[in-house]
């Protein structure tokens, strides 16, 4: 507990945690609310899925561009601009959808809304990377735990608003939360001092020493998680309890929260790469027995236990990115991590869904989840270029 109190007392830490939580909620609310809203209006899951995919692709594709700009010009200006644009474009999306516009207009409006998604997550992590090194790991642990809670609270809010009112209200609430997060983090970033940035190529940050392994391993494990997120609802449906799928996903996230809180209060003597490798191995072990489970209750227990390794893994992953990224491209590095891993998760969901429709069935998708995590471990074992010694230390500055 003392470690968390130390982080809480850091300059701007309460804002980073609370505004960061609020600003991330739209990422778990808008895709689901959009899916429900478009499906209700058009009667087509295909159009709804295309709109949600358009939103996600535009958000992921724009993030590294904005991340690079934030590193050079400071994130405050970008966040304040997004705080103005995001609710307007979400409002346009709702108006286009509920107004019965052509499907192509709905998809285009979804892309515009996705491209304006506030750069909250990458900025928060970049600011944590500038805090006191003695508290940085605990700060990343709190950040990873808060991110897990986002994916428990967000869908719950959408489901509640969809039942009590309409999915459009969930989009509206997400817009308000996005503005709150962007304004809060923008205020915390007012003291941001940009490092001198040399002229670099588009993928220079991605190819920095050590970064490819972190990004590839992160992509592999997220591919597995994407397959698991599809397999869990299918498992619940096959067990005759489709309504329990949300509970199982929440239990999985709560296991991660518990593991993150435990890990963040510990001081580890092992190097970050070694911690990362062993934690990925722990994730693999947690996923291994799922394909042989037949009871939803047993699956829930195993998901909780296996989930305890997730937030610690993300904590160390963020620490690695923060230490490996060039000083002038920290925000960009974190946005690349988000973009690549989100894309890998989508691929995993698609592959998992395809496997479920074959003879491999649900167990096949669950095996794929485990293989993704195992592949991540293998990636960390591949030798790579060492980061220059000067690139690792990062002087603490007020967040």
C-alpha cells in the first residue's frame, strides 16, 4: 500500500489515474454501443460490424501519427483540439445513424469519429515514463490495472444504458468522458518539454533496438487474447448460458486487476526482459487448460487465476517500451504498441471465430489463444540488437 501512496503523491498522479480512466472508457464503450446502435437501425450485423471495424481501424491508424506530432509539439495542443472535435464527430455519427443515412455514410462517419479519438492512453504512459524511476513500475502497474477496469466498467455501462434508454445514450456518455479525459490529461501535460527530434523515417521508432521484440511478442499474446474473447461467448452459448459470457469476461479482467495490484506493490530484482519472459510464460500456463474445460464455473475459476498474470505482463511491457523508446519519441512508441496490439487482437478474434465454425470448434479457438501466448515467449528468446546504454536511462521530470 505504501508504494501506491507514493505514486498517488507524485505531481499530477491523481489526474493521470482518474482522467486517464475516464478518457479510456470510450475505447471500451463506443465500439459496442456503435455495434448495437447500427444493428438496431439497419437490422444488419454486417453493416454494424463494418462500422465498428472502420472506427477501430481509423483510431489505430491515426494514433502513431498523432503520437509523433505530440512528441514534437507537445500533447496538450492535440488533446485540447480532440476534446473539441470528438464529441462533435460522435454527435455526427449518431445523427447519421439514427437519421437513416446510407450505409456508406455511417461507415464514413464511424471512421471520422475513430480518427478523432483523444490520444489519452499514449500520453498517460509517456508521462508515467518521465516520473521517478523508483516509482515508475508501480505507476505502470496502476495504469495497467486501471486499463483492465476500463474493460469491465465500459461494457457494463453500455449494457445498462442500452436497456434503460438507447445505445445512442452510451455514445453520448462516452463522448463526455472522452472530453473529461482529454482536458484532464492535457492539463497534466502542460509542463511537457519536447526533446530535440532528429529527422527520422516513419518506422524508425518501431525499429529502435529492442522494440521489435516487444511489439512482436505483444502482438502474439494479444492475438491469443482476441481468440479467447470470441471463444468465451461461444463457450457460454454452447453451455446453454449465453448470458454468462459477460460475467466470464469480467471475471477474467478482475483476475488481472488482482494480479496487477499485487505485482505493483512488489520490488523485483530481475531485469525487465527476464520478468517479461516469465510473465508471458505464466500467461501461457494460465491459458493451457482452458480447451479441456466443460463447465462454465470451472472456466470462470481458471480465467480468474490465469488473468492474474495479465496486468503484471502489461506493466513490464510498458516499462520496456518506456525504456527502449527514443527520448524524443516516447508517445509515438506507446501509440505504436497500442496500434499493433489492437490490430493483432482483431486478427485473433477473426481467426478464433473462423476456427469455431470448423471441426476444431471452441477448443480450437482456446488452443489458438494458448499458442499465441507461447509464441510471445518464443519471440522473447530470439536474440536481438541491444539498446544503446544511453537510450535506457530516463531522467525523471514532473508529470
